[in-house]
C-alpha cells in the first residue's frame, strides 16, 4: 500500500488548486474586510481571556493565533499590514532586551562554564531531534529544525520565516511544546512543594498605572530600532536590533523599559494573527498528520532536559526543583512565573534560561542552515 504522507509539494499543489477554484470560497470571504477584522478581534479577545483564565501559557498569543487559523481556513481574505507586524517584532525585541538585569549577568559571570555547558548540550540535543525530523520529513524543509529549538518561541517563528522555513508549521510545533512543557513544569512544581503553583498564574493587572513619558520613549526606541533593523542586512533585523540596543541601554542604566500589559497583549495578538492567517486547510491537515511524531520529539526533549537536571542534583548539589526548572525547555517568561511562586534559586534558573535563549538566537540560524545542507541529499 502506498504511503499518503503529505509533502511540501503536495501542500503547495493543494493551495494552488484552491486559488484556481474561487467558487469554493467559504462564506467568510464574502463578508466585508472590516466585518472580518471585527469578528476576528472580538472573538480573539474572548478566547484569549478564557485561555488566560484557564492558565494556558502564552494565551495572549496562542488565542489570536487559533482564531486566525480558524478564520483563514474558512475563507477569510484579511491579512495584517506588514508595518504592523514589523512593529510588533520590534516591541517584542525591546521587551526581551529589557528583561536582562545586572543580577543575571553577575550569576552568569560566576558560573559561566557550567551554564554554557548545560545550555550547549541542550541546544545540541534539540538540534539532533530537529535533524531527525528533517531527514524523516515529518515537517517539510527546515521547519522541524526551527520548531525543535528550546525556548525563544516567538523569535524562532519570526527568524524561521526570514530564513525560508514554513513559519506556520514552526509556530505549530513551538507553541505545542510551550503548552506541554509549561504544563509538565507546573505539575512537577505543584507535586514538589506544598503551596499551589497555580497561584503564580493568576491574572495580571492589565491596566496598572504607568509612566506615559517612559512608555513614549520605549515606543520611540522600538520605532527607531525597527527602521534600522529593516534597513540593515541582519536576519530578523526588526527583532534582533531592538534586543541588542535595548539590552545595552537597560544594563547601562540609561533606559527603563515601560510596556504595559495591555500593550504587550496587543503585540502578542498581532504576531498570533499574522501566523494564524497564513494557515490553509492543506497546511492544517499536514500539521495534524505530523502531530504524533512532534509530540514524541517534545517528550524526548523534556526527558533529556530532566536527565541533565538530575546530573546537576547529583554532582553540583543543586536542589531538584531548581535544577528541573532551570533546564526545562519552556519559555523564559513562563518558567519564571512558576519559579517565582516556589522556594527555589530564582537567579540560577533565570540565568540558565536567559543564556539558552540568547544562544538559540545567536546559533539557531547557523545550526539550521548547517543541518539543512547536511540533509539536503536525504530530503531532496
């Protein structure tokens, strides 16, 4: 019996056949674009609030992305303007750069051989899993490599698109991993300590008082960095330039980043909509077909990182929960929320997570291209 595993060519062919058959357009496409936008924004708001209430990680991005997928696969004809997407990338970069502190740098300076060793091993393990997904063509092209990168989910999706990978499938893999990893980490923390870890995931104060002048300066910096990043030849310049510039200014005491939660929520929503609206029925079927193998790779990575945490406990006398959260392949922000509610070494956790984040940003593109070249004869 012949295998019916879809390929990238199959996806492209299916998408082309859809464009050649306009009579199959779904009812959403017949609505005015203003009505489509109103529908997507309102439903995304309700769904994101529900996800946040249910303590789903990255709910403000995942919610709009899911609604965008539903809209796109049912014939919606809207798309986010390019300047809006580039601006959202820059705001994300400013937020990442502003999250770095002197305390994290001090912790890194005192334990850098250990930190680089642990993060390097984790990055190699995730790259190996990406290589397996690549040669087995679980996902087309280099999507499996980018999707396997531990941490920096939003940044990896943006950078993957820059380097020619299918950002839709990378986003699918990254955010499935984020949800699973954070769920497992929360369960482990809840089992290990007496207090309820769920208290760490209580809703934010969405509209706190903030410094308008500081907010204006932050937005101005994001705008300038976005322009410079777009004009530069750096890959993912609108994301990377704000990270580098903001980190330097923040650590130098020149800038305090002011980004209210409601504004960050809008930023995440824009990125989620851009990703979601690019999905098509064929790409969604492909993602569903690949899900079992993607889940297997995620749980293998979680198990590998748990093994590294065991070595930290045995040889370096790090307490088990600190070691597990420090090596967990989830997002820096989500792990920090869990760690903040427990009796752990928060500085050690943050420095390991932050170092891995920047190693992924720095080495991810090179590793992806290297693996793609090495496997070209196997996947062609």
